[in-house]
C-alpha cells in the first residue's frame, strides 16, 4: 500500500556496478578507503560534502565526548541482553540504541531544536539575544519545564565536556549564533531559576554541530554513532567479564513489592 506521494524512486548516497562502488560521487576503493578517516566519511555520507578541517575537528570532539557514559540504562539494557543471548551482539547493540531517548543520550536533538528556535527568534529585526533567551527561560520556569541543554545532576558546577566542546569550536573558528545562545542561556539560567543550571553536553553538541553546518534533522545521528563505540566496548567486556546477571539480581533485590498479597501468603501469615 502506498502512503503519500512517492514518485521519485532515487537515492543520492550510493550505487554500484560490476566494476565499481560509488559513494556520494566518490569511488569507494580509490578515493575513500585508505584516503579519508571515518569522521570524514560520516560527514560525507550524511551531507554529501567532504567536511572542512574545522568541521572534522568539531565532529571528532563531539563523538569522543559522548562515546562512553557509564552504566546508564541503555548500556545496562545492552549488557543484560547479551547476558541472555550471548550469540546476539546485533540484538544487544539494538537494545542499547533503543534505550537512547529524551532523558539520556538522545536529548541532543531536543536541545538542538530548542537552540535553533531561539536563534531564529534572535534574527528577527530589533531582537536582542539576551532578551529572547530571558523570555524563554522565564516561560520555561513558569510552566515548570526542563530547559533543553541546561542542568546536570552530577556536574552542578558545570559540565566539563560542554565547556571543552565550546572551546574546541572556538579554537576551530566555527562557534556562531547557536553557541552564543547556549552561552547566554548558561549565563542567565541560574538567576532566573534561582539554582545552578549549567550548560550540559547535550546542549553543547548541537550548539557546535549546528554552527559547523550539520543538519538539524540528522542531529540524533551524532550521539547514536558515538554510543555505538561505547556499546561495543561494554559488550566486549560483558562477553569476557559478565555482569549482566549481577545487575539483574541487584535490581531484583532493590525493588520491593507493594501489590496485593496472594491468598497463600495470607494463609501462611496466620
């Protein structure tokens, strides 16, 4: 069944014939393999263009900053999946990626859309960045919403990864309006919310990537790709030094039952 109009049966990413493989207009074997690094290839695949040195530098920094995040729920899901199905690395990887959402690891997309909206507002005639950001923060506070890209449960004094990514973008010469908006939110947030509200890495990643020219619609792909590397490390360790069932057991011990007792349980109590 066709859903919607689909008249253009075309792709601009890759093609092949008996003698060659073409990726985004480049011969895979003679122009890409052994010639470009993976970050260049990632940028090329998504955008259709080779990245500049500054774009490569920023993308590399973002991927490194988010590759490992400890035993967060997505990693636990991956490790426990491998413990239950040691032959299914692909299933365990998928479990880990499926666990990346708006709360942990997938929040860069949400922050990116928020920053892009504010940047658009600041470009209106007569608009001042500080006033635009202050109004937005006041509205967030009034509606008791979390501010995308700000706040961290552990790094209340400031997420060191965020500040390093901003510094890298400034060193590369590509820090622009998205970074400026994030820095303004970071400066105004504590006074408006009356508590520490530093920028976090989920805000810094879209800020620097958008200023570098990365498409907003592909923002979620950056943390997803980064986490693949971390998940491979965790699954390799799980295969050699398993803790999946230990985590499962600890969860069973930590979570109490407050449902209705069974009739058998009531009879034993008597």
